[in-house]
């Protein structure tokens, strides 16, 4: 892939945003299930506990947007 293939970058951004949104929805639904068992637990604390084992991750959507901005100025 040529680095100046901004069309491909745009396609990847759309696909990653869709996947990221779906993943958020899945995890949010799971957190709501956990809150039914532990009503005093905060949403954020439960979500952090659920996601923490996955470790830190690169936000590829934002990284691609920065790359595109550097290539195209938009």
C-alpha cells in the first residue's frame, strides 16, 4: 500500500470506527449485566475492571486520522 493512498486510510478509519462502536456496545451491555449483580458498583469501575486485563492499546482510528491529516492537511 502506498503511503499516499488516503482513500484506503479513509476506508480503514470507517471500518475501525464501526468495529470500535460495536465493541463498546458489547462491553457496555456486559457492564450493565454485571451492575444487576452488583448495583452499588459504578459503571466506570466495572468497565475498567473488565477491560484492564486486555492492557493498553493503540487507538488506531485516531492514529490513522493523524496520519491522514499529515498527508492531506484534512
